[in-house]
């Protein structure tokens, strides 16, 4: 599948104070949804997100400009988390694959590595949105390997979701006024991530598709072509109800009772507060699995 990597070449007219940084995780390309997402404003009360870029071999891309792009990509997700608080995120250039490290910085910082070098802003945004989603999902080494493909698929979805919104936001409020024209380039990049091969085969449900691909996914969680298909089949739920993004923060909570997908999603459903539980239930339905019963005393939590 052809992948578009767009380069935005320009000379920065503004300079941000130097920002520090450090490490983290993997990404590729995703895909779908037939409706265009509506741009939304940041809810009042959303805490400030701290992203620090470590000086490294970024080619001809300046750390101040990288910071602007990553902040824009993360911001499209972060606006849906008005009550969430996070430690700062330190970003370093990786040489092998984008990654979010399990270990933390000396003050609890999240450590993320992206592999982009040079002024490939779309690629920067795509990789970072994926890794930022792992942070929001409270990624954990305790999650059974057999189910890690699901989180990888959600993070693929986060990249597509973020960039679709960036394509809208940058038309009117880009990080630089002279970046406004690049909104179309961002949309073109996302369109390339949403080709027919990135979607469910016509007439096939997600549940039926999963049954055919279950063994491969449980064995290797980062099969990007397959992660993308799952991402494309679920993104419409989050574009229709972005206020329920906080549900992913409970994906790795609690103690799974089994390493089956049914057990993994049922645990997620139980751990999620009632106000965000519906979207988890809708995902469970897409896989044609059973929604667990919640005791009455916990239904309002």
C-alpha cells in the first residue's frame, strides 16, 4: 500500500524557548469513517499538557516547530479529557520504531520516541498521536500479550482521529498562520491511510473478520494492516461521541480474569465509569460478545 509522506518546508518566523526531553513505542498507518469529524474547542478546565522535546538529530526540523506539531496532534485528543492530569511527556528521536517506554523519567515523566527526521510534519503527528494514546490508555506490561493488539488498534484509530481533526483545525487555527494551506496536505495524508484495503471487506462484520484473524493478532499485536482495519471499524463511534474518549483510560485497569477478548473487554466495561460505559458496550457489540452485568450499587459510579 502506497504511503504518502508529505514535507512542509518553510523557515520558522517564531522561536519557542528550548524544550528538554527523553524517550518511547511503534506505529504505521490506519484508517476509516465516512463522515468528516467536526472541529471542537477545548473544554474549560482541561489541564495544560506538557510536552518536552530533547535536542537530538532531528535533521532540518527545529525542536520548537516539532513541539508545535506534536502539541497540535495531542491536543485533538486531549481536549476530550477535561478532568485528566498527566505527568510531562519527554520526546526523543528513536532509531528503530516509535515507542512508549514502560519505564518513566526521574520525576514520573512519560518517555516517548518517534523516528521521524526532517520536516515531515504529517509523519510526526501520526506517530505521536499513536504513542500519546498509549499514555492515555495507561499502557501496562501487565496486560496479557494476547490482548495487546486491541490497544494497538485503538492507538491506530487515535492517529487517524487526531489528523482528521487537525486537517479541519489548521484551516482556521494552525500553529503558524502561514501553515494554514497545509490543512489540505494533512487531509491527503489521512486519506491515504483510509484506503479500501484498510477497511473491512464489503459485507463482513468486525466479529466475523476477527474470528478469521484472531490467531494472528493474539500472536503478534503490531500487525499494522490488521490493526488498521479494526481502527477503521471503530473510529465512527468516537467521532460521533468524542466526549467518551476518557473510557480508554480504564482499558488496562483492574485485574483481567482471563486472556480472552471477552474477558479483556468485559473487564474494561466493568472498570469504566457509568457515564462512559456505553461506548465500551458498543465496541463489545461490534465483536458480537456479551456485555457483562454490573451490580446495581456500581451502575451509577
